[in-house]
């Protein structure tokens, strides 16, 4: 039986909330400017609130689009890791997975997410895929790594970001 390794994609809930907050700040600013003279600090707070809310709206929208439409779903069973793509799925045997490494770039660290790179061998070439592990999917990822370590004892799991060997691997496997 296959287990999904990637969590369900995020929803547009926070996009709507931050966009609503931006609209509220803009309306309050417009009402305050048209009515009696207001304190300049109040106007600055309203403008900054609207700008920050719009910035968060853009960030949330890119987050939802990235994780809902652009990422590749991953599943695993007792022997293989499956990568779903538009042109079909790729089965990677656990023995061909070389390393799981904490990714250097983690843009979502404030949400307790972690990005990992999974290196694997496919057609005698090194490949890697980036996976984002959300905090609610962490137990499944831990189950995956434990199963992977029992099947593949040569697997290397690192929780730091980048090493000299890592840089050499990147330059050797460039397309």
C-alpha cells in the first residue's frame, strides 16, 4: 500500500484573510483622510498595514500556487519511492536513494516547514528532488526515513545544509 509523502496542498484561506485585511486598511485610510483631520501617525499605520497585507497576500498566493500546482507529488511503499509527473510516474528503488539532506534554502522556516533534498540514482545519473515537509506531515517523513534506513543501510541522512562534497557533486552532475 502506498503512503503519500507530500502533504495535501495549502488552501486559499490565508490569501482571502490577508487580502481582506488589506482592503479594510485601505477603506479605513480613505475614510480617515476624507473626514476630519487625523493624526499623521494614524495615516502611516493605515498605509503600512495595507501595504504589508498586500505583500502577505502576494506571498500566500505564490505559496498556494507553488505547492498546489507546481510540485511533484511523492508516494512510497515498502520498496520504492514514486514521483508523479504529468508524463507518468517514476519508481525509484530504495537501494538507489543515495542521500537525504536538509536543504540549504528554507524560505518557509517561520512556519515550521523543512525542505529536504533527496538524491537518487536514475539511469546511471545522479538526480535530486526537493521535498517540503510540513509540520503536520513530519511523522510520515520520519516513517519514510526509518523504512529507508532499514532497506538501504548505506543511506546518508544529513541535517545540515551544505558541505564541500555537496558543491563538488553539484558541479559534476550539471547538465
